[in-house]
C-alpha cells in the first residue's frame, strides 16, 4: 500500500501535513506481532508521533486507538483492530534530585532508564526479569520483580501524564489525586495514551546474586516466608517434578561495611559453584552475574542481561497471583498437575510481591506469591492446561497476570477486583466513547 492509500485507509488523511509526517506510511511496520510471536496484531496502522502535540493530534483523529509499548505482552491487551500508537520516540528522561524522582517519556525502557539514573546516583526499587520492557507498558499491567517487601513496578509511580480521548492532557499524581491516582498507576491502557510517567527513585545500591540448587518444596511448608525474605529479591525455579525447586536465585543488597559470605547450604539446597541458566543445560552467558560478585542493582535484579535480547520469543507465559498466607497450599495444588504440565513446560518461577493500593494491581491489598509458567510454544496444549491450573487455584482467588495468557471467564476475573467499578467510572470519564477500549478490555472487563 502506498502512503496515500495508507493514510486514506487509516482514516487520518485530514490535514496531510503534520500527521503524515509521523504516520508510518512509506515502510511497512517491521514487526506486527508481539515479542513472542504468538500474537499477531489486528491492524497495520501504527502511528509514531515524535512529540506530545503529535500524540494529541493522533488521538483526536482516531475513533479507536491503542497504545503499544515494547510488545512484550503475550495476549491482546495492546492490540487494536484499527490503530495502534507507539511512543518509542518520546524517550526523554529527567531526574529531579531534590524530589528523588525521575520523569520519563512513554518510549523509555527500563534498559534505557537504569544506567541513566544509576549514573546520577539513583535506582528504582525493582526490575522485571528482563529490562527490555517499556516503563509505561510494564506499569500499565502491574509488572513485577520479586521481593516480599517490594511492591510491583507500578508502586514506584508518583505521577502519570496522559492524553484523554478528546486530546486533552491530564496529569494525575499520588500526592494530589488520591481518589483517581490508584486507577492511573495500573491503567491497563484504558484511561488514555500515557506520554510521561514519574517514578520514585532511591539511592543507587549494589547487589550480589547467588544460586542454590535443589531445594525441597517441603521446606516451604514451614519456612516459606524466611526463604523469600532471605534476600532483597528471591526467585524459586521449578519444573514441578520431584517435589523440589531446581534453583533458588537470591539477590542481596550489599550494605556498606558488610562482608558476609553466602552459606554453602540453604535449607538443604547447595550453593552453585558455576553460573547457571534457569533452564538446565542452557548457556548462562546471557544471565546476569552470579557467584556473589557484587554489581549495580540493574545488572543483578533482572535475570537476563541488558545487552542481550533473550534468545528468541519462542515461548508462552502465564502467571497467577495468590495470597502469600496460602502460598504453600497453592503450590501443592499446582504440583498435582505435574504430569500434565511437565511435557509442555520450559520452567516455572515462584516470586513474592508486597501488597499495594492500586485498584487494578494483581497485588491489590494482598501480599502475594506469583506462580509463573514459561511454556513451550504449544498453544493448543497450553490452552487445555490453563483451565486445569485455574481450577486448582480457584480456592485461592488467583488473579492472572494482565499481560500473560489465561482462560479465566470474565465474570470470575472481574469478581477478583473490588475496585473495578471505580476504575470503570474513571475510564468513562476520560474516554466516554471507548476510544481506548479493545477486544481484550471489552471481553475481560466488560464481558460476561
Ligand atoms: C521475556 C519476557 C519476560 C517477562 N518478564 C516479566 C516479569 O519478570 N514480571 C512481570 O510481571 N512481567 C513480565 N513480562 C510481562 C511484561 O512485563 C508485560 O507484558 C509488560 O506489560 C510489557 O510491557 P511492554 O512495554 O512490552 O508493553 P506492551 O506489551 O506493548 O503493552 C502492555 C500494555 O501497556 C499499554 N501501554 C503501553 N504503552 C502505553 C502508553 N504510552 N499509554 C497507555 N498505555 C500504554 C498497552 O496498551 C498495553 O495495555 C515478561 C514478558 C516477556 C516477553
């Protein structure tokens, strides 16, 4: 399709001037799938504004529009049948040392943010397993790392600037907008197109990471809290076989003056003496440094190194959040499915997240354990397994990760979020005609 046809089809041949400069018309978009390649976006119309004004014009010109981040979600949460908008070019970052905050454009990824703030003496409190996700896209879906005392990434958000359906710019802040802000920090892309986000920062810190092998799951019965509190961030990996976690990754902050060693045994698990990948037999080259070697927070908190794009996207992901006080029971419930799950699983990861007050957060008012599955790219089989896992986790009111694959019926999902009606009120206020609603939101938040 040539540029003129494209503009016509996209319904934005209105001025032929400002808009056409930032609409991707000459070249077909490089990738019209998500990172994993399991989800094909339903439109070829991708707007690429360079400024906030261009975002406003784009929003005004479309009747339907969905913002796209770094394409790392596994489902249709960022999809649109009409127009998507990528704010990748809005990549400015400003640290406010006095306020201890950083404000970033919506195109910025954690991989860009982290070295920038670290160089100025700051850190964010936590990171996801890989740094390639955008800050705005990650916060929109309550993306998390691990650490029983760490809220998910969106708990660092103190202000969000977004363009509403009528093209106006609104800023909601934690300090001034207590009644609305809890919907804006985890907004699922529903309130508007976010142009800027402000995060709390803390003084930079160093982290040491070690891996222990073969922790009996039985240890979790009485020591789950101690195990997950044994580091700033702790992850257990399991294939659900033999009632054990194959690996325990412990990331500890290096406190000034402390020089302790990691014990050779941890609840019966053995300290690894070489660097490991979570998947047995895979090269650990692209994993962050282990063996207790200290390094900057952003080179230890993710599992995968910044300058490596993880192998390929040939995987699927699912994750459920259960209340921490019932975590062990929930683990046992999933473990019952080990024979069915095993053949289709790469690995599972167990992480903890502190409770928060963000209405649509998977950890809303619940200190949580996240039970994650990295699946082989075998969707028909995985699709058959998810209802079985969800059934096992029903007694625990498990909430699925917004950005991963799940099969829970919408009415059940909706019942897990007591503040959903308030969130919807706010969506209606900023987007009365559903410009930012897509199939995912229509089904999961508004469907029966
Ligand atoms: C390999 C891999 C590892 C992962 N590890 C973790 C992990 O450790 N922990 C975890 O919790 N999750 C993890 N995820 C999931 C990932 O963090 C989420 O899918 C996250 O939302 C991806 O962000 P993104 O920038 O790719 O946004 P996208 O997937 O492109 O979009 C996600 C949502 O953000 C919205 N959005 C994006 N930009 C804007 C904007 N400017 N304005 C309004 N809305 C916007 C979209 O509309 C959509 O609703 C992982 C995913 C992959 C592929």
